[in-house]
């Protein structure tokens, strides 16, 4: 099944002769903490992402259950009560870096606008965020963050814990994509 998902990502970023960059170890994390309560945060270090360097098209896929929390009970509640990860096992993104070109990339980051469609729990939402891109040791390194509202993806927060979870979730990404041979 993992092979099919990688194949989906590779075909989602079009272009037969295009140079593709890929990672299967991208880091996606989120923070949903409210200051006076225990931190609500997790990291997924197995995000798969593919970038077509000729046109800036990018696709990413992550498995929800791959998010790791410091507190096991939070992870269990996240998967069972909020994300329904058995029913909705993955999140996807498909979009494009506006005016992207690898021509002038260096070890200093260049900023590009990333526009696309984020799908979580079967709900699609258009997102835009600035993405810092740099070229380091043959890799394209992408860094960015954005906020998301749980309600946009039909994630309901029970009233008993509503004050312990932020209204806006901060999502951060760090992907080091290598040229596909």
C-alpha cells in the first residue's frame, strides 16, 4: 500500500522530463497548546513529499497515526476522538510554489508563496503560506508554517477540554528533498 501511495505522489506532480525532488522523512509538526495547560503538540517524521523543480508543483502525504506525542494518552485521544485516524488515515496536500525556480537558489533561503489544497479527514481547504526554500548539499530544503482551524476539517473539540486546546493550530514543516535518480 505504501508503494501505491508513493506512486500516487509521483504521478500527482506531473511532467515526464521534469526534475523531481523527493523525501520520505519530511518533518511535519503541530502545536495546539494553550499557555497555562499541558502542551498539546506532536511530530510526524515520515511525511512523503515530491516537488517538480521545473514548474513548482508539490504533493505531500502523511499518515495521521505517525504523529508522536510525549504523552501516550494524548496520542490515543488524538487518533480515536479527534482525527478518527482509522477512518481517515492520511492527510494530503497538492499545490504549487508560485514563480518557483531553482536557478537562483543558494544556502540562503528564498521565499516563495505556496498555494494549494490541504485535505484532512476528507475535508479539503485551500491554503496559502510563505515557504522558505534553499539549496544545501544537493537537497532542496523547505521550511514553513501556517495555522489551521479544526472546525474547517470537521474536528470537534469537546467542551470539557475546549479551553485546553488552542482555537488555531500551528502547523510547521521542514522537508529536505533529494533529487530523484
